[in-house]
């Protein structure tokens, strides 16, 4: 076995970076390779709605993630990443995210740029992302989720029904419960999920209709009330409410309240009778930004 001196290893690293930079002048390099070679620094978190362009929110299904990339080199660089990669949170109580768009970014030397990313949650029982939570780019999703991600990208389904389709694969959400204002989109997504899972969709639809949604009630969980825990360092303005899938407040659970340092908990009813047959979320806001969010469907 040959031991390389630190100088040789350093030289090899410089040559590799030079090769990647020269290659990027003619074509894009993989974003993960650029990170590994320390050509760029990347920060990924849940979307900051205050900084999101209004054009991205007008269709009712906004990008859930944002990514800031800094070019650390003295050369321009062009990077790309295919859809289907997992974005992994630094805290395990939050959902891992499935990238449902291709990434393509060009940066000038030392330039820093932020893009918003479409991604789907993959762990329904966990909280959704928020701007203070950091993520890392993981590996490609398992084959079933990867296939679903590519289908969503190909169809350009930037709708909540696509999120429900992902949950049907990751969390066994009942396939017939996938719903959209456009019946054609719902039908298309249901068929795709059924194909991926190799199940008889018509049989599932009949069983679901006969059970009057009992399968979904079991899926959501039997608990009548639940709690959202929060730890406050000094003080924070906190509110909790029921929100539509388009992020509009339906009904407040707790009005904005100043909480002092310590551990707190807010109880809520996950299945209000008034929301029967609807999709909705329970969201906690902390100092004006999303802190925790849970998804339900009756």
C-alpha cells in the first residue's frame, strides 16, 4: 500500500477541482459533486414565505423548500440535480422531502443565489419544514418514490393531490382518497399510484366507498385530541390554527400569544366535525414563520 504525502493529496484535490471547473465551462456538473469538491456552499431549509415571490404562491401550491448556493471559486459554474433526490432534515421529528423538480443553476465567481424548490413531504406523522430547519441533499429516493417524483415532474402536477399521491406510497394513505378540484388529475394520480404499488384500483375504490372513509380515519389515527409541543428560549409570539391546503387560515386554535422561555404545549382537535370531507392542516406559527405543521384529511 502506497502512502501519499499531504502535499500530493492536496495537489490531487486541486487538479480535481480544476477539472470540474473546466468541465463546467462547457456543461453542467452535478450539484452533489460541486458540494463534495467544495466548489459551492449550500444552505437548504423550509421556504421563507416573506421572501417568496407572489408569482410562486398564486396557484395555491407553493414551493416548500428554499436553497441558497454560494460559488466559492473564482470561476463561473453551472450545476444541476435531477428530481427524485431526498432532502434530509437535521432533526428527525420533521419530514424528509422528495425533490419534485430538476435543479439548474448558473453562478458567477463568488456569486450567491437563492431558489425556491418544489418538494413533497414523505412522512405524514412528522411535521412539515420551516425556515429555521436545515436540510442536506441525500441519495436518490427508493424506486417507488423516485417513479412518483418523475411522474409529477413530467405531468407538472404542482397541486396538493400530488402530495397525497406521495403519501399513498410513503405512508399508505388510501389511494381513492387522493382528490383534486380537477377530477382528471385525481384519477391520473390514483392510477399511477396503483400501478406503482401493483394493486387493483377499481377494487380499492369499491372497498373505500363501502367503508365510507373508515380506512382514512384509521390512517389519520384514533386520537381525539393531540398536542403540539414547543420550547421557547427567551420569548416568542406563537399562534395555532386550521389552514386550507392553499395555506389560508380557516379557523384559529390559539390567537397570537406571547410565550415566555420554557416548554409549552397547545392541544387541538385533529378532526373537527365542520371539516368532514376536507383536506386541511394544523399549523403553529412562531414569530411570524411556520414552526410545525400537520396534515389531515377526513
